[in-house]
C-alpha cells in the first residue's frame, strides 16, 4: 500500500538539497537515510524521476530539508520541484504512536454515538489546516464531517471496527426540526 509522505519544494543551497512539504506524522521514519520513495512528477514537469533515495534529512527550524541521491545540484533540485513522494507500507503496519492512525485504517469503520447507537460509516479523512475531519456517511445517507479531536471522537477501535463520536445535533444527527 502506498501513502503520500511529502512534496518537494524549492532548492536549498547549491548542492541539490530541497525543502519538503511534509505529509506524514512520521517524517523521521519516512525520510530516514536510504529510504526509497516513489516519485510522481506534477503535470507539465520535465522530470523523469520515478524513484528517489534519501541520503540525509534534517530540520531547519520548522522546514524539513532532504538530500536525495538523484539531486546533485541546484538545477536538478529545481527540476524536481513539485514532485509528490510516496512510501510503500505494509497494510497491517500501524504508526508508532497509539493515538495516530493511517487513513486507510479508518475507512469502513462503523461510527457509534456514546450510547451505542449506530450513526453511520467512516468514508475517509479530510486533512485540514487546523485539524483533520472524519468523513462519516450518516445512516440516512447524508455526508457529514466530524472534527477528528479527542473531545468529539473519544474512542477509535481499529481492531473492533468502530469509532465513537460524541455526537451533537447538527454534527452527524440532523438538527431538530423547527416548529
């Protein structure tokens, strides 16, 4: 199974080092030396790279800087701008932090309220700037979004195939009709 782990940004320096827009909660694991990543060039790119090998990575304040074996100078680094990086993971693999989950682990889980009433099914995860949102198809077929925070999703049981949502009117269940 493949997951997106980052996107190459602008060059940093003249020796091929690049900034990476991180799309993983485990950058130290995904950008470790010798990690091989699948490279997907953006539309219109002249890059022919299909895989990239990490030589080293380091943090510069809040920016991840990565040196790839395939990028040897500023020109090659500039040509790689916009490449999306994918890591291959085992479908059974889980993040090291027990409170983190891969998107594919959540899709298909049944969503229940705190009283045990079925609310619907998780259809995906929307990654937002402030927080992630759990996409839930309600039992009546409506698509809903639930902020994926501990206060609103207090329990995630991947092995049990369920999540618990502290539902409120208008979140997953519809607002009561006005009389």
